[in-house]
C-alpha cells in the first residue's frame, strides 16, 4: 500500500520516506487522522475510486475535501468537488 499511497501525492511520498524507509519501519503514523478521512483516500490509492462517496453527508465530503487538499491528493479533491455539486440548489446559491 505504501507504494500506491506514495504515488498518490508528494505528501505521502515524503512521509513514507521519512517514517518508513529512513527508520526501517513498515508502519505509517498519521496522527490525529480518523479512519473516516483516511480510508476513502486509501481506497482511491488502491482502486482509483472512492466507493459510496456520493452517499456521504455534505459535512463528510467537506472534511474529506479539506484533508485531500492538505495531503495534496488532487484526484480525491476533484471527486469531492464534483460530489458537493449535488448540494447546490436555488436556496443556497448566491447571485
């Protein structure tokens, strides 16, 4: 999984080098990151898809968007943006 995560973003690539390769460890430590945020990004790295992203609540997609921006996972960022479009309607659009 490390190679796939490393190919997903520079953040993961650097983190894997620092935490795994340089310290001869097979464990990646993502402090203060919930499974709710990591698992969809891991799924994207493994499959190129985020299962059930369209089913998530708006706040969940927004949180995943923020995390993907922080970690530089561009394709997850784009998927979140596309998913958030479903929450736009006449009541919440500004002129």
